[in-house]
C-alpha cells in the first residue's frame, strides 16, 4: 500500500515539474516573439527618385532570325538526275548549276524543231515569191505560214524543255537541304534543294502600343546576338503591323544586314535596339518600381518612415524605365525593391539613402 502511495506521489511531482517547464518555455517563446516583432518592425527597401528626362532614349525588343529569302527548287520536267555538282551546306551564286536532268531527248527535240523551222523559213520565202507571180494560191501560202508558226512554237517549247533540264540557283545563298541523289528518276515538280539567303536576315519583334508610333521615327536600329558579344548589326524596318495581338503588341519586321566573318544564322536569338529621337521632358520611374501591369500600374511612395500605395498612369515603356503621365511628381521617392513584403502604411527602412 505504501509503495502505491509513493508511486502516485512521484508521478504527481513529475507531472507538476513538466507543467512548470512548459509554462516557463511558453513564456520564454512569447518573450522572444515580442522581441522579434520589435526588431522587425520595419521592412527593408530601396528607393529611387522620380526624375524628369528626355525619353527619346531607346528600348529593346527580342526575337529570332529568319531567312530573308528561302525557296524550294523543284524540277519542271521528268527525267533521271545525271549530275549533282553541289551538296548541303555549300554556298552557291545566282545562276550556278545545281543539277542536270537527262537532256539527250530534249536536245534531240530542239535540234529537230530547229531544222524543221529552217526548212519552213525557206518554204515561206519561196511561197511568198510564187504567190506574187501567180505560181501558187494565197491559200497555199497561208498553209505554209501556219506550219511556220507551229514549228516556231515547237522550237520554243523544245528549247524550254532543254533549258529546264539544267537546274540553276535562283539567287545566291546556301544549300540548306538536298532531297535527291544522282541517278534518281524524278517526276515533274519534285523538290530538289532548299536554298537560303544569308546576306540578309529578317526578325519579327513585338512592340507595345506606346512604342509602335515611335518605331517609324527611329533614327537607328541595331541588333545584337549572344553568340557574338559586342558585335552590332545594322537593321531597318520592313513593315509595321496594322493590327495588335491580344496583348496589345504590334509585330514589326526588321531586315538585318549580316556580317560576312560573323554571320548570324536563321533560328538564332537576337535583341533589337531602337534609338528614338528625343522628345519633350517627361517624368520617369524605374520599371522595377511598378506593381501590377502597365495598364493598371501602382507604386509605393516613401512618406516619411512609411509608404503610401499610389495609382499612376503609365506612358511609354523602355528597357529600364517607364514614363509617368500622372499620379507622381518630380522628386517623389518610389520603392524599387522589397514591395513584395509591403502593404499600404507599412514602416520601412531605406537601405540606399
């Protein structure tokens, strides 16, 4: 009986001790939490001043390069390939021979048509003399004239067929693909080569509605690619799209002049830099200060040791800055980093005073 009472007392004492320690730890944790709240009472941020600038400046748009010319060379006649003097990756000049189709039959037809035309030319001249002297009738001369016209058409057709058996490059460029081998029999309209011009490339970029009106006034456009750091390529505007997409962006096609010893290739990624003419001074803020979209832009403005959330009307968007049409004044200080931890009225600590 005594042992049981002693055991119960020990358990009671142990439970009391555990409860005391839990209460003590809870009080300590509450004290630490209160201290942390005091220490972290402000949110660390960085700021930038609203400035007035001539925002002609520049903006950048990205895109990928495409060939300015790309064509599939096809055969216009049926026949067997007897010669393929070029291969994939080879540069060819305009008019260079790419392939020859068996031309023996076409050549024979052309020679026959030429001989027949020569005979009818002689007959035509003789019949013209005879009709004047009454030796033949006008109907007989008309038959010879008809035969002459038919023979002339046959010769043109035969020469065209003979010419079509020599497949030539339509413009200077690179043989990107070759679809046939020597000895292959081809039907008409069979694809032979894919030729790509590389002296000039195209690139389509998307610009905002605030930028599209300035594109046509751009003084200079340069293009850069990561594969050639520090190298700039000259570009010009080919056309500006008349209709925006769902994101209110307009397509702009650029033509880029390639550099021979540092050639860009179709499919590479590039950046187009538009250098715009200067305009009247406008208020600008860093793009990093904006919260939300450009169409519904907000910024946090420093107000003493706290922040105030303000709605603004944004104008033109550039590479690193945004034009402010209303909502801010010159000299206002906007938050550029730390906004994710802010709400209207929060206390802040400025890190870049």
